[in-house]
C-alpha cells in the first residue's frame, strides 16, 4: 500500500477515499478528543516497620564436673531459657503495639 493509502484512489479504497468511512465514522473521527478523567487521589502509603531483630541466644553455662550438681545446672538452664523467652515475648508485644498504632 505504501504512501498511496493517503490519496483518494478511484479503483482502490485508501484512507482518504469517500467509501472507506461512512458518515457516522467521519463525524466521530472529526469530533474533538474527550476530556480525560482526573487522576484519583492515591491512598497514603504506610512504610512498614522493621521487624524485630533476633535477640542473641543465651550463653550456655558450663556443664558441672560433679554429677550431683546437675540438678542445679538444669534449674539455671531453665531459668535462663524462661528469661530469654520473656525478652522475646516483650519485644514482639512492643512490635505488635507499634503496628497497631501505625494502622
């Protein structure tokens, strides 16, 4: 087709040929462009809070040399584990409250 589509041809219907578009299509093409809708207001974007970092694990106590001291050793280990768990739970509770306040 090339450049000939922009000329009115008698034998071949080009873009400018009167039989290529009917009156309704020519009227629609001549109409001004419609006004674009306004852009909607974006929702505010909340930046996520950083997740809590993992606390350092407790340092294990030295294993007693005397087997009779094993009960005391186990009690100390359990206390140390309970303290560590309480620290983690307190950290997560603070994080949860901060997230609630942000939301």
